[in-house]
C-alpha cells in the first residue's frame, strides 16, 4: 500500500512583499563643507643651551639626515596609514637626532620642519623655521640657511595651512 503525503509548500505559503525603506535626509552638519584641519600649536623646545658644550658631529648628523630622507620617501610609498605614520615618526626621530649631533645643521632643521608639518605640528614647524632664520644671521651658516629659506619661500605646497605664518617665521 502506498501512501502519499499532502501536497503543501515545504516552507509555508507565499512570502510577504518587502517594502522599500524610507529615505532619510542627510544631517545638516554633513553639508557644512570642508573639514577644518586642527594643528598642534605648542612645541616644547629649547635652543638656548651652552654652545661651548656642543661638539658638532657633522658626519653622523648627515647620515641621520639621509636615513630620515629615506624614511620619509618610504612613507609616501606605504599603503597602510599605520605604516605611513610609523615611517614619518621614524624620520622625525632621525632628524631630531641629527640636530642633537649637530645643532647647526641647516638641512636637518628644514627637513624636521617639513616632517612636523606632515603630522600637523604647526608649533614645532614654526619653531624650526624660526631656527633657520636665526642660523641665517650667523656668518658661518648664512649662505646655506638663506638657500633653505628661499626654498621655503619658493615651494607654495609647503606649510599650506599656515603659509603666511611660515614665511613670516623665516623672515620673508
């Protein structure tokens, strides 16, 4: 004897018709426009140390500047933001250490200002630019410092958010 089961749909009757969700208006603050960049204005630095105690190690400082340059170049090529930040931080440390080894290194001073600009440390970048202006007053570093100051004045893409302050810091 054969028994047949009742012919009902396996999962119940017809499905309910889905409704489209209501569209919501965008919040008013989203239409406000471009986002304001917030710079860090303070920078704890002291350039008033005793110059007689300093014995510049120019070769080591130049090597550190080169390492900082390569770290910054690699940060531009990095794909992940954490990796970029780590490389920029490494470059800042290299430039800072170069200035510890040779406090009068014009190249390290300018590149440290540019690195600080990339991490939105306006106060520290302005401090480094003022340091360039101070170095340009010394006869030994005048020519090199003036070239660095001219490059700041010539490159409009540098220090974009506070260009006027940056050029005033170098005396232009």
